[in-house]
């Protein structure tokens, strides 16, 4: 046992004297390896009594543990010294130009969203947001789509449970905004846009996606008419697509607006003369709109005899496809850098 302790003291001294990591590793192998004097001494345990073996094993383990701890401590010390020496030896010229790193860019959908927000903020609108996981009450019932209404089939829905779903449009934000106004001071004028993601169970193809972005617009005030809606949409189209673009309104049906219209813009490819892009009509459908249904106003606390409003829903992918002449909606979500770099200037 005295020899074992002597070996331990010798090992600690060798480790402390190690000048670099190689010498330290050599010392570790010499005193903790399979051919170390400690291992050789432990072979004598077979000739010891039971009490001696227990005591010898305890001391040998203590010696090995102290050596291992000393190795780790010395290793950390040598590594710190090596790092400091490397830092001191390196000479960095901070005046050299750095390498040009590739920069990201805004996604085309984000660009369109920002353009819409800037346009409508300049017209006095506010930006409102709502939950993407919505209740049936807000998504359908307050939008004049009670349970069993056939128009619910127009929006194939991702249900989480019987009363919870992924919103199928941004129209529920209308109800949130109107009810918040009623709860905080009563009926008040409203001018908001509500951009955000929406979800429907749809087969993905060149013009459809199960997830897409919309921007809802809502104006509620006294003496609001269809003329106000048309003027707003004309300004939107000219600012977004160019001063030469025109709009036309066609009668349509949406449960939450009455009357309802589909809005077309003149084809930018042929100037309204008719081509393959507009299928020979000279017009391209872009969005749906209409006067807020009086029943929707009433359910949200607004007296329809005193208050009127208009609403419109813009598909951001639809706008981006027309604005940038993109023919496949899947390009927005495929993460193809060749496509995305067109909007950043990267090669």
C-alpha cells in the first residue's frame, strides 16, 4: 500500500510538470493505462486476505481518482494557455474588407402585405389581427352562416373539435373588432384591414392551396354606400397595379354581405382587349366585396338602421400572382431560391 501511495504521488508530480497536452497524455497513459504500475500492483490482490483486498481496493480507487482529476485540471490549464498563445500570435488586419454574405429578402407575399398595409394606413385605416384557431361562433355564425347553412359547404373546413377550427377566412376579425368597439364605449366608426393566414381543406394545384393569405377590409359608419366601396377598390387597384387598370363589379353572393359583388380588374396583358391570360374576356377576377349584411351588424351590436358598412376580402397570393405575373401558387411555398432571389436581387 505504501508503494501504491508512492506511485500516486509520483503521478501527480509528473502531471503537474507536463509542459503540453502531449506530455500530459503520456503521463495519463503511463499511470492510468492497462500497463500502469497501479494495474501491476492490483494483481497482488489475489494473495491478500479479504480485509486487505477491501482496503487495498479502496486506496487504489482513491489514487486513480486523484490522478484522473489532476489530469482534467491540468488539461484545462494547458488548453487555456494554448488558446491564449494562439490569440497572442494571431495578427488580424481589421482594415481588410469583409466577405460579402448572402442576404435574405422579403417574401413576395410579405411584400404585397406590406404594400397593402401602407396603402390603407395612408387612407386612415388601422391594422387588426385575430386568432388563426377560431371558434365556429366567430368564423361562421356571426358571419351569417348558422349551423346547417348550405353556404358552409363553400368553405371546406379543418375542424379541431365540434366548435373549434382553423379559420377559413379573415372575416371573423370583423366580428372581433365590432364587438370590441361595443364593449369599449359602444358603436363607433370602424376602418380596419385584417391581413392573415387562412386554411381550407383544398387540393393543392397551380391556383389553389390549403393554406393561403387574405386581407379583409371593413368600414362601418353612418351613410356608407356602395359608391364608397367602389371608390376604395378603384384606388386600391390603381395603386397596386397601375393607373391604367380599371375595375368592374359583378353581382354575386356572400352570406355576410348584401348586396355582394365579385370585383374584376382589366387585364394588364392585353389592356382589356382579350387574350389567353384573361380567357378572351379582357377582365380578371381579383376579389369579393359588398355591403355588410344588416344581420351581421345587428349580431355584433350595431343598429343597421343607423350604421352601414362595406367589406372586401383580398387574396394576397392572387394579388402577387397578378402583380408579378406568376402562374403557379405553389412557387410561393416551395422554397426554391431561384424563384425567391428574383425579389432580392441575388444571383
